[in-house]
C-alpha cells in the first residue's frame, strides 16, 4: 500500500475544460508527487465516505493507485439512487468530471479500472446502479470501450441501460471540442 497524497485545494483544469467548482465537487486536485512530478489526483471513498485510495495520473498519462482501492465508483459517494433520476457511468475520472461540467448536477460516476474492469465494477455495485431509473453508459468510442459498454448493458436489468455513441474518443474530447 502506498501512502495517500496530501489533499490540495482543487484548481480548475483549463486545458480539459473543467471548472474549479466541478473539481471541488468531486475532490479532484492537482499537486506534485514525492518526485516533484505534476500529478492529478482522483479520490476514491469507501461506503462510509472516507478517502481510502487515490488514482494518480501523471502528465505522461501514467497512472498508479495509493491506498486500498475500494469496490466503489469514482464519485459514487456524491449520489444516492433515486426514482426519476438518470445515472451516467463513464470510463475515466476526467470523463466523469466532463459530463458533470456539461450536464450540471446529474449523477455521474466513473469506473475504477476503466473498460477492462467495467463488468466487475458494475456487478459489485449492482443494487446501487439499479436504484436509478436509467443508466447511460458513456464509455470511450474505441473498441474496448464499446465492448465493455455492451457487456455492462447485459448485466443490468432489461431496458435500464442506454449506450451513448460519441463522435470523438471520449466525454472530455467532446467537452474540449465544445
């Protein structure tokens, strides 16, 4: 287990089109790691709401995890399942922030391990996910993302899932493109 990185005040991600308010909502922040590298940090919470892990992304898009990754989604602690509410599930944390930036106060979460762990993550949180009236799968438009979306849709009860088709690679590319 790697030690958690000390939380910094959230700042906007202007190159990604993500505001400070969105970063604050999700607890997403930028800092420097122990080697002085600029990193972005996405907190993961346990069911009690405590930060127990962080997914750390370097400028070169390398990623590593500090702490013990829980079985929850990034952003899950922010939302309670509700009738008449739609849930958006994205492949990555920046995509979840992007959907929130675009849609406002919609429930949005991201997979903890991307497309490769999509089915497992949704199955582990099935009752939470199925507590929403509709689940929109907004995975990357590449082959692994679309394959994972299809697999997840088959896990959910019939008629619950919709798969979003994006003309660009992912939700953040859509946000940046306007």
